[in-house]
C-alpha cells in the first residue's frame, strides 16, 4: 500500500497582517474603520 507524502505539521509561521498588506489595500480602510467603532456600547469587550 502506498502512502501520500504530506507536509510537516510541526512548523509554525507567525506573521502580522499589517506586514502582509500594502498601505493602499482596502483591508487597511476596513481595519481603521473597525478600530474607530465604539464596540463597548453594544456589549463587546476585548
């Protein structure tokens, strides 16, 4: 019986979204918009 070669699962890469997206990417606008929202008023907390 043949086995399928997979990927090593014990390797982790940590990265920050800000480092991956360019400054003119629309996701930066959405991130800034959400940061300005007052989410504690509707009951959200960090």
